[in-house]
C-alpha cells in the first residue's frame, strides 16, 4: 500500500529514470526537474508519468497488462521490463533501492515495450489500478 505524496503518484521505468538521473541530472532531485521542465524529457519519452489529484490515504496498487482499460487516459509508457509506482514527493530525494527497502514504492515485472496507459482511481476504497496495453 502506498501513500500519494503531494497528492499524486508517479509511474516510472526504474532503469530509464535511474539512467537519466545519473547521466543527465547529476543529482537525485527528479521532482525539481519535473516542475522546472513541465515534465521534460522523462514524460516526453514516456518513462515517468504522474497521476495527479489523488486524495490522501493508503492505496492498493495493481498493474494489469493487455487486459482492459481504465476510465482515465494517462499517455504512453515505455517499459524496460519493470514498472514502479511511487508517491510523487519521493522524487525530491530519489533513491529507488532505499525507497524499496522502506516500502515507499511498489514494482511490477512487465514486458519490455511501449504501452498506452490508462487508470482507475477509487479514492473511497483507496485503489489505483493501472492498465498497460501494448501499442
């Protein structure tokens, strides 16, 4: 179960975001980069997609591949074999492994490829279901 830091979640490709952070940013403050660049290259390349307007709570997260569609379209996501979900605020001092150990993110093994992303968010039952459909 995850908490939506800053009332948002981020869906991201672990390998691509870590590579971008190490090679392009030079530090671990991905959140500042996203704010200053309106998502920038990470969102344009589909390796990090924010989900905004999430009420506080502890959310159960599910990722479903090639089976259904959510009610909200999110965009295009490029996977390198793993998709992770995190509260957006944790991108301010991003350390994937440390956040995993602290239970602050959730990862799912998915096929490599490009996916159309949609989601269903139920604030009352605190469920977020993310749908990845191959394109």
